[in-house]
């Protein structure tokens, strides 16, 4: 029997055969997925913050316009109250609508009070 000699090549482990390499690859995939998920969640948070900022600015703008309208209404009511409460208007309504007249001089009685005379209840 003759021996045939073959060249001997050392067996090198491939990545497919090494279980540690598969775990490392899976770990890298999981880390990459976790990083991508974290970035996605953070981007959602940023978008939510900006949308809430837009909503708050819209409400602020609405409140400012409502405040301006209310101030204008108050100003209008103050002018109306001033015109309705003027002495000349009250005098006109008293004379024309209520038929009131000014009293004669003998109908008036002037009363003066000094500080020494004090009002006593029942007098």
C-alpha cells in the first residue's frame, strides 16, 4: 500500500461555524435597531414639542385678539355711560319725559349744619 500524500491545509474556522460571531452579529443588529428606535422616538418628541408650541402660539394670538376686542367694548361702554350720566342729559329727560320743573325760590329751604351740632337718631 502506498500512501498518497496530500498537502495538509489548516482548517480555519469561518464565521458561520463560530457561535460567538453569530451572537456578536445579532448584538450589533439589536444595538443598531435600538439606536434607530431611539432616534425615531426622539424625533417624535421634537415634533410633538413643536406642534404644542404652535398650538400655544395660536391660543395666545386668539387671546390677544379677544383682549383687544374686550378693551374696545369697555371703551365703548365707558363712553356710553359718560354720555348717559351727563347732567345735561339727566336734566333734559327730567324736563321732557318726566315733566319735572325747577322749584320756585319759596319752595327751597337751605339747611346748614355745623360741627358742634351733631345728629341724634330719633330727632
